[in-house]
C-alpha cells in the first residue's frame, strides 16, 4: 500500500488562503489544534514551498527549545524529514531539511512508492495545486473559517480543469470553523440540467 499525501489548509469562507496569520488566530482553539495534530499524526515527511518553510523554520525550532506546551508538536515537526521546493539554492538550519531534487509531481510520486508514514503539507498552496492536478493528493483538510477576508490568493485558481472531490469527514468546532476532509472522487456525479429538472418532478 502506497503512502498517503495529506494536506491541511486554513481557508476563509470566501476561499482566501493567503496570510492566515492576519485572520486565523481568533478562531484557533483546542479543537483546531487537535484536528491539525491528527492530520499529521501518521506523517514522517513534510513537503514545503519556500515561503511556508521559512515561516515554519523561523518559529518551530524556537518553540521546541523553549519547552512550552507546544514543544512536543515542535519536536515532532523537527524530527520529520522536510523536503523544500525552491528554484534557488537553500541553506538549512532546521534539522532534517533538504531541497527537493525534481519537480513536485516527480518527487511526490517517488515518495509515495517508498516505505514510510504519511507525507504531510501545511499551507504551501502552489504545491497543493500541483498535487491535485496530478492526482497525487489523497486527503485535503480544509479548516473553513467563518470570515470573508475579501482579498488575497484563493486556494483554487481559474482556467484549470475541474477536480472532483468527495467529502470524507466533516466536523463543526465551537468557533464556527468547519473541519472538512476531502479525497479524490473517482466516480463523480453525472447529469445535467434536464436530469435535475426531472428529479424535481419525482
């Protein structure tokens, strides 16, 4: 059985995923922390884009060293193999970090053939888009925040083919955040307007 690639994304009600540090934190609670942790509980490898990696590397090693309540999760991240996609050479200071050798689809497909645990992503939207387009993403966790940000990059860009997904899990947090987990839909619904009209008359 091949390894799963599992992605987790903070997303607003209007689909914005950019700069969650500006709108996400008022909605963070223990429920969300548990959901994010559960999504990575079986992972031993993480994929990153350069920007997301720099954000994580700038925060989590210090949290691990501080030994406060999130130090266990910080250590879990530090112990994972971390593969970073960047067009420029990188100088790593966070342990177990390496630069990807190849494009996203090539690296992801090769990783899925190797033994090991799940392969996780947190953010890194460009990588998620490429994995979805290549049919390599097994689970997409959307933590939908009840706020319309109204500016910034959306998860899905325009002009690309449709990507059918099926809902694997849904959960509502006390803050109003929806925890929605999707997987690829290999047999999406079919039909059109005439079928829809006919079903209304039944």
